[in-house]
C-alpha cells in the first residue's frame, strides 16, 4: 500500500470519505470525492497520524513555528509541531477569511523564525494565503505550506505538501456533469 492509499484508508476509518459522487465545493469547482473535514479532525488518533505525515515531510526543514488559521489549521498545528524534532511551537492566526493576524502576545514568537503554515482543506487557498501574509508582516520566514486536502488545484509561491489531491473541474468542463446521470450536490457542511 503506498502513502496515498494509507492516507485514504486512515480518512475512511473516520467514516468521512465519500467517493464516486458528484460534489460542488465552496470554490465552485466540481469533483467526485468529498472529505468531511470536521469529522476527520474530530478523530484525534487519525488527525495525529495525518499530522505526523506532514511533520515527516518537513522534517529536514528546521521548522521552528507551526501555524494555521482558526479553526481547522489551528487544530492541526499542535500535532504537527509535536512531531517535529526538535519540537516546534504552535500558534494560530485569528481573524476572518480575508483578514488574518497574530495577537500581540505571540508576535515575538514568529519574528525571525522558520514557519510552516498548515490548513485542513484548500479551496481557493485564500485563508492560508492571508496567514502567509500575516507571518511575513511579523518578519517570519515561511518555509512551506501543508494541507490535508487540496480540492481547488491551489498552489503558493512556497513549497506545498498535500496528503490528498484529486481532480477538480470547472463546472463547464466537469466529466460527471457531461455524463449526465448524477446530479451535482453541495455537501451538508458547505451549505
Ligand atoms: Zn459536475
């Protein structure tokens, strides 16, 4: 079993992996796979194993700080920080989608440090990008970005590592739409 299959199996264990469907994501793109991210992160055993894989990928990068936007990324950051060697510290960025910032009480922990940004799901990548900008504003050095799931073909100007990636389509180019036998649905958590 390769790494991807092991990750899929881990996520499937939480009952939160839906395959062979026809979903509309918050980015507006369509795809056949849906992961109920809140149910994945609710399972701390699975969440920790997924975050271990992220830490392993960045093991040689001398990460000092792991950060992410509240909620999802902030739930992952402590696990990832814990599995790094030496252990990193974990802080989270507050604010809304288009305005992320660090509280004054933690900004000195970011200045001059090597920082990894984590996020649960990348739709447009906007939230993670705002966190990257917040790190840069505080003088931190962004080393990379990691996510459990990239469902928007998102890229950044920093190295990106995602555990799950699959094809997503513009509605006009979606092969499932074209096949015409499965109506598109918006998963309950995106309503
Ligand atoms: Zn479609």
